[in-house]
C-alpha cells in the first residue's frame, strides 16, 4: 500500500517534467537563444528571491567550456528535510515538481512574471545533467539529475558553517539547437538585476575567455542605474532625483534626471521584470510628471494662464528615468506578459510623484526652473515644427503641378468646411 502510494506520486512527478520536455516553448518561450538564456535567469531569479527575502547578498554565475553553467548564491539553501507527503527531500520536490509551492512567505516579494518564475524544475527537465549542492544547517548536501531524473536521493556529503545553493546545469542537446551562451546577453540582465536590488552583489565569469568577468554591485540602486544610463550626457541637474514610497504593501521607487539632449529614456520594472510593454506604473509616472511640471510652470510664471499647457512629451524630452515597483501580487499582461496590469498601482505612483516631486521643485528652485524652462522650450519647438510642417504642406499643395488644373482650382473652394481636404479629390 505504501509502495503503491509512493509509486503514484512518482508518476505524477514524471508526468510533470515530461510535459516540459514535450513542449519546452510553453515554459521558456523558445528553444533558441532566448530560451537557452532563460535557464540561467530562472536559477538566478531564485537567488534574487532569497535576496528580496533578506537572506542573500551574493550571486555568482560561471560559464563553463562545455556549455554548462554554475549559479552559486549565499541564500538559505533549498530546504533538505524529507517532504511529509512526497517522501523525498524538499529539494527534490523543488527540482522535480512544476510550481512546487510553499516557498513564499506572505509579505515577501518575488521575481515573477512573463516567463519568469516557472521554476527551477523546468531547468532540471531541460538539462542533460544538473548538480545541486546545498549548504544548510551546518551540512553540505548533494544530488545529481539526468534530464530531470535523480541519480540517487539527496545525500549528505560534508559539513559547512555557511549556507547557500549551487546549481550546475548543462542544457540538453536534445532540446536546444544552439547551446552557446552569450556572456554579454547574460551580463546585461545581471547588471540590471544588481541595479534593481541595491546591496546585492552579482558577478559573472567566463571560463571560455578569462578576460570576461563582471562584478555588479550598486549601493545606489536605481540612482546608479540612471547615472549609468546618463554617463555620456550633460545633466540639467547633477544629482539624480530619487523618490520612494510605500502603500498597501506596494513599494514604488523613481529615479529621474533631465539632460540637455532631446531623447526620452524611461525604463519601467515590476518585481524586477523589465516591463517593456509598460503598464499602470508607467502610466502613473507619465501623468504625474505632466501634472506636476505644468503646475510648477504655471505657479512660477514660466507658463501664462492663457497659454496652452505643456504636453507630456515636452516634459519628457531629455529625461532619463527608472520606475521600479514591487507589488505583492503582480498581474502581467500583454503579448509578452511584460505589461503591469494592477490598476491600483497607477494611483500609488501618481500620489507619490504629485507629493514628492512637487516638494522637490519647491526645495530645489534652481533645478526646477531649468527643468521647467527646458519643457517650455520643447513645447515651443514642437509648436514651431508643427507650423512649419503645415506651411510646407500647404505650400507644396498649392504650387504642386501634380494636380490637374481643374481639380486644383476647386480644391479650396470650401476651405472652412473641407479644411482643404483632399478627400473629395481622391474619391473623384
Ligand atoms: C524553496 C524554498 C526556499 C528556498 C528555495 C527553494 C531556494 C531555491 C533556490 C534556487 C537557487 N537558490 C535558491 N535558494 C533557495 C525557502 C527556504 C527556507 O524557507 O528556509
């Protein structure tokens, strides 16, 4: 009876990982470059979760010559005790069951969204071999897997005063067409994660090329991120503006810096995911920026009451910004699940900016004036460009020989009503 129960639960586990091998794209997006790199991020996300829970401050990634990758962290280590209902170690449950639950305490954020957070078991299922070493409660444990199947149960192999997890995996040749990792592609995301999690040290080295190493560690968080993005630009105010607030368990951080250039450079993140499709946090940021700079400009006579207000794009000209929110239950939408959907977040972000950016402007009048004036100039330039374009169009239409004489002459016969529309001509 007991044996039968054990067998039954084993079958369920095998079915789980079989599904991943059958349809890997469903779990990691594709089996090309993106999916291959996703395997690394899946493990790293688990380490970052440990950091978010306050138990880890170091993550290291090593690329090996044989296309295998090692991710080491100094978190708590994956739990090792025998799982009460599964009869195997908790680590084996985590490594062989899809979405093995029980990991996340209430109140702790986690990296999740898009294709992230599918679980370390997915990496295991898609790896020729996967070795896990866990340091926890004074002991060292080890287990090896082949294509998701354990060679033998988790076993104790030594003692250690440290804690942490080390995972080495080799992507399966049966799954991945291309197995060569890009140091730069991995580095880019690891740097981003280091910016988003101040104090967390994330390093990478490449055994295929000893010159390739990075050590990312930014105490300044997203302030450092904005500084990094703005290195080649002349700032309007040397110090990055930083705003932070918390409401109903959602943490919002915004870093802003205007420069003399004309390019708008805004990145948004939710729970460490780059929300390239935007969402409620970004909408909140944009609308609050427009509101706050307009009311500053009005109150300080940069803008006259009868003048048309500044548009969002005027205000965002030359702006480099990061918004990062940490939401307890994030909803990700959109084609690539990289659009934040939580409607309450828009209001949180707006309230934060309306209050704190307003205060910043009051307390930094010189900076505020430069930002305000730059927006005014942008709006003037936009207006001038519009007029010039209109004029050029009208001129072009008037002296163009492209219209047959008869039609050209009736073109503006009802200028007000038709607005010189070419529509009737097109229909004719
Ligand atoms: C399950 C539960 C806990 C941590 C982890 C998994 C975990 C997984 C990975 C993967 C790489 N590094 C990791 N670190 C931790 C919670 C641990 C606890 O409650 O003590």
